[in-house]
């Protein structure tokens, strides 16, 4: 179960087997939310900053040697990813902690995005940011 400010949400504990391209390997795996700051998730983001806990369901965020991937909520054959960007086109700012949430601003081909993850996985978030800055 994932604790989000008094609400227990069931979650998969292991990353599902996802197909990667030949020669591609996984560098960093996170569990969090990726949203457009001007999109529908902005109200949830404001509430999370105010109360200091993540709200809603988390997704698998996978940084590979070639791509940044956001897994579909219920992946199935041929429909594994909701988002797939070339990692060379994605940059990350330093993470900012608000309570139990770390926010990382990303510049992507689809415009600015905000990654919100639990502060408990701070070392993985640091690895994610450093990997995108290389």
C-alpha cells in the first residue's frame, strides 16, 4: 500500500516487464506523477504542496539509456507507455522538497512538466536528475 496523507492506495510493488529496444538498459526507476503544470494536474499539485503529501495514484517512471518512459496505468501488449521521449531532449532542474514530496521541473519536447515523487526515495531522484544532466 502507498501512504498518501491518510489514504492507503494499492500499488504494484515491482516494475512490470516492459520491452526495451536492442542495446537499451534501465538506469533509474521511480514511482511518481508527471504532470503538465498548466494542465489538469495543477490543482492536485497545489494541494500536494499545501499539505506536503502526494495525492492520487503514482506511475512507473523509467529512465533508460535512450528514453524517458511513463508506463501506462494498465500496460498491455503493444500499449506499454503513455509517454516516451528521447532522453537527450529532456532536462531536469534540481529537486525541491515540500513536506513528503520532491518536485522536479522537467523541460521536455511536449513542454514543461513537473515530476512529483516521495521524499523517501531522495537518492533515486538525485540519480535521475544527474543522469538527465549528463
